[in-house]
């Protein structure tokens, strides 16, 4: 059994558009939203354009927690399409780790 107080995500930063921004923690709700968007695009429920538009909104919210000056317009004006895709895909591969940096075992 793990002591919940010892679980903490690793600090992760990205440098995007000339800014270095902390991107953790990403809430469970946001992670589920990212998976939902990806699933809806894969199943052709929504278009890739709509999915990307929704992802930009989610990414803006994630980055604003650390740097309130990051807006949707800033993100679209100062990043490349590839950076947005990379940043969005990296949001779904984070795992909880304990203070020793080891994955939390259930």
C-alpha cells in the first residue's frame, strides 16, 4: 500500500515560443478530455480540425496554470503545428511517480 502523500509527478517544463513553461500537473479531468478528443477523432465523430481546435483550448488551459500570459492566440501565433501536436501527445503519457522517481504500483 502506498502513502498517498508521497505521490507526486515529476516536474516537467517545455520551451515553446521562446518561453519555458511548467506543464505539470495535468489534472485527471484534462487527461480524460484529451483521450476523449483523440477517441472522437479516431472514430470520425468529430473532424481532425475540430479535434485540433479542442486540443488547442485544452493545451492553453494547461499552460496558463503556470504562465497566465499564455493565451490561445499566443499559442497559435508563436508555435508550429508540429509543436502543438507534440505537446498534445506528451500530455497523455505522464504517470504518477513517488518521491524516489519510481512509478507508483497499485
